[in-house]
C-alpha cells in the first residue's frame, strides 16, 4: 500500500505552472502494478510527489494523478475520497491525467490497486489542504482554528455562520506551513457523507451518448491509418512481400516493412499498409502478398503443449513449498484423492481493439494511447524516434477495457515505427482478428492435486503440482530460471489447515506471448484449489460449505507464502469465513433444489480482498445452464458501493465467458480462433442474474476489479457436480464433460 512521505516545506509548491495563484499539495501514490515483471520497470527512488491537489481562486479543485480510466470507475471513486476530506461536493473535483514524465510521475493502472493505493494518500492530501484553508480563514478572522470548520467548499465560523469560499482563501493558505501528511488529522469515518454512498459515475452519460473519447476516436490533422500484416506464426518474420496489388487499392498511400523486435514486442515486425482511412488500409492488407519465414514455432500446437505438460507431470517438479512430509502421508493414507485440472490459453478480448496514434516530428513526438502503462508507451516511442523521453508527450485516453492487455506496448511500438517512416500522424488500428491472434494470453496450465484425509475427515496432506507457460519466463531470463511462485499466487497460501503441504512447479516452454490477464495467476489457482477442496469434502462425506469452514479453523492470520511477503497483508481467516457464510446465506444454501439442479460454492483471497460465490445450475443430458450467481465481497470499506457492485458483476461475466465458452488453441504455431464466431463471449440473453453483497467494513479499501474472477469457475463446476455427479476438471466446460 502507498505511504505518504513527510512533506518538506521547500518541496511544497504554492504556485501553478503558469504562475497563477493556487494552493497545491503534492503527495506520493503507490508504484505501478507489475513493476517487478515488465522489462522496462527498474527499481528507482520515487519522486517525493507524483500526484497533486490544486485549488484555484475560482473554486476549481483539480486532482492530477497517473491513473487510467478503463471502465473501472476510478475517475469517480478517487474524487470521492478527496472530496470527503476536503469537505466539498465531489463533483467539484476535476480529474486531470498526469503528464507522462517519469522524473515526476509514476503512472500505471493495474493489479486492482487504484483505489487501494490511493485511499490514504488522497485522504492525507485532502486533509492537509482543508487544514490550511481553515488556518487561513482563522487568521483572517483573528479567531482560533478550533472554532472554524470546513463545510461544502467553505470555511465557516460562528453563529450565525460567516463563511469564506475556498477560492477566496487560496492565496493566504498557500503562504502557510504545510502540515505533516503523516500526522494531519483525518475525518472520523462516522462523519463521512460521500465515501460509502452509492454514487453514479460521471462518465456514464458521455459513454451512453457516444461523446466519450476513446483511443480509437483520436484524430490529428493530416492523420493517416495503418494496419499491419503480421506473421501468423509466433516469432515468425517477413521473408518477402509484393505490394503491387495493395498499392492499387484506392486510398492506399504506402506499403513498407517495419521491425518491432525489442522492448514490448509480441511479434518481430510485419508489413504496414498506410492509407487515407481504415477501410482502405484493411482492403490493402487483404491484397498484399507476403511470404513468411515461420521459424521454429511453426511446430508448436496445443497437442504438443499438452504432451509437454504430461511429460513434466510424470516426474517431480521443483519444490516451492514443503512443510511436514506430504509424500509420506499420501503413500500411507487409506483415504486419498488425486485429480488433474487443465486451463487453456485465454484471450483478453477488449471490446475496443488495440490502437495507437503517434506523430513523430524532428524534435518531439506526440501520442494518443489507450494505455494502462503510459510511461512504458512513452519509452517505446522515444526509443523508436531516438528522442529523450521528455520530448515525447503521451495523452492517455479512455479505453474500452484493459484487463491487463493494455499494459503492453506492442501496438504502441508498431504505431511509432509506422509514424517514424511515414513522417505523418498515424493511427495503427487492429482488427478483431489481429487482437485475438496476436494477444498476450493467460498462460495455459496443467495441475495435479493430491490430498489425504484422516479418520476424522480432516486434511492430512495437500500436494499441488503445476506446469505452465509462465508469465515471468516471457519477460526475462531470471523469470525463466525461477518462474514458479508467480504462477500460484495466493494459491500457495493455503487457508485450509493441514500439517503437510508440498507445492511443486515445472516450467513448460512455448513461444505464445503470455502476460497479465484479469486476476492473473489467481484465475487458475482459484479454479484448481476450490475445485479440489470440494472434491475432498465429498470424499469426506461432508457438506462443502461446512467442510471449508472446519478446515479454515479458528480466526488466525496466515502469512502470505513467498520470499519477502510474510509481513504483507496476511490472510485473515475470519474474513474468508465471513464471505463464505454470507454468500451461502444469501443463496439459500440449505434450501433444496429441484432434481437436475445444483449449487456450488467457492471462496478465494486475492488482491487483498475476500470473495465467495455460490452458483446455481441446471443440467440435462449434455446441456447445462447457469441460473444464478451470488457473490459476497469483503474489500474493506467500499468507497462507492455502486461501483464495487459493478466491478464484481463485470468480473463475474468475464470469468463466466472463460468458463463456459471457448479456448484459445494453437496449431502449427498459429492461434486458431479469430473472431467472436469461434471465441464467443457471454451474450445478454445468456447472462444469469448476479447478486452482490458487500461485507460492511472499516478496513482500508482493497482490490475489487479482479478478485471475483477466481471463484466463478469453481463455483459453477462444483454446482454441476451437485446437479449431475459429474466432475469438471478442465476449462472451458465441454458438453462431454457434463454428459
């Protein structure tokens, strides 16, 4: 979590950049998510301030920060936090995207960390500004600060009240010493009037009417459009091409090869078709004749990868965690269970395909990018243009979904290369087929779980072997040498009591690009752990809910497993049990269902939040239907409960798609799926009712965009077992698995 530094007076800015009077409070937010994984992220001492609150005499309050709005609602939730401490209408707070200047700002949005990482720093900054405004008013009135209070954008005093607007106090407040942000008095939560109240998002109307500007809406004077012909085989490259027919297409301006090897690349380049409009560019690409040098990856396939998984699973893996002697207990156990679980590659499928607009001039560059990592985008453009980063201006636009995909910079690199060669502002636009076949996928993985039960039905031993195409191995040699723990996440921090635990990992090799997919490794760990616990409960002859509660045991705080993580937000078993009980209660866990219907339950801890889900399904022959999903969430204090519920529903639908629809498969080094006809999404008429219940909490907010994903698949699969007696151990669910 972020901590605010002690503010030195000399570092406190009292004037705006243009020299106008303003009260400006600087503070520091958490570093970007995934900072230890992406290649361009190097450890550095952060600037003391990378976010700002600015109040001007016209009563305008501006929050300048480096978070991207990609549909998760941070441009509503974050102003709510600030406004609460500043005691003003949250709609008076205007959010301004921080400029991409790595010397000052640390931009990045991911890991479900925007609200969690901003909660305390924003409160402290708001409280500091409030106290300075109160002090300025008290000085003007010649009264004690304890007789004044902030109220609705005014400082008030006396009965009857006299008041001064914040804007009237800015000049005087800026002359006062700055409070220590770590000691500034914060509002009592009992006095909150904004935080914790259902609030409609500010961007809803703009998005509903088409006025919101996404990356794909970017326009620059004289802008051209480009699409790229990429080798369909992973890591393949251009051997030769004939551009004659492509150049003959009306509107096509130029055709040329680009190279994109280097930082952030998912391909080794391709052939760019530059045109007056996107349609001409796409038609020109269709007419293009390209011969590809496919390379070694042309031998890869989903079948070959599964064979590699099976070979890896036939022998012991590298030991990541070993307590007691799980192998010995398993050998001697009279009641034991073994199960194999499999997950395929999964695509992000953002509704807005990848796009980037770049204009490279001789001495500067400008870009419009729907990006979760604008600093990375800036670095890529600077590298291509051979400019210092400070000469590259990146405008971070709204984006039609991120899910981790827009933390990459491959599409930015392509746009930079095309713009550099063309000398014009260029939008590189991906089609749906481009987006699906050149993604950075969720890793495919294979898991072998073994468990032993003692005579009392308690868990005597737990063993989890995994082999997968690791994300860490994609990004660095260090990651390839030690890729395991990152593929388990909190799945390695088992909340269930057992004296014997063994966790093993073996890396599987693949040329397929992999990166962060919504909930990252937790999506696989949640499915596997919560499915196997359910199997153990049935083997023990116990109710799956009661079995979980019994194995979780008494209230305790379990250190997160992993080097250096022992003191990092331990798993609180009382909170995990709390969401299990709440979800079960709201779903009517003990109420009987008609024949052919079943309920399943699952719970998981990820991104510092606790989520449980109960799914209800009906099954007949080889068909099944998800009738209802009930989610219970403990994400600490909900800043905007309405926004939290929306995020939970969104994550549930996202996970449901990956559970019941299609997989990304590989043949001859190529992704087979290309569009929504063979990689379908959940449609509105297929979506079940989703109920969301929030656990009231006084804890600091924690992540919410991703933690629901891990529990949806196991809850559904456990419900299918309840309805049919059939165990589903691979995703997505196939008709033959439930027949």
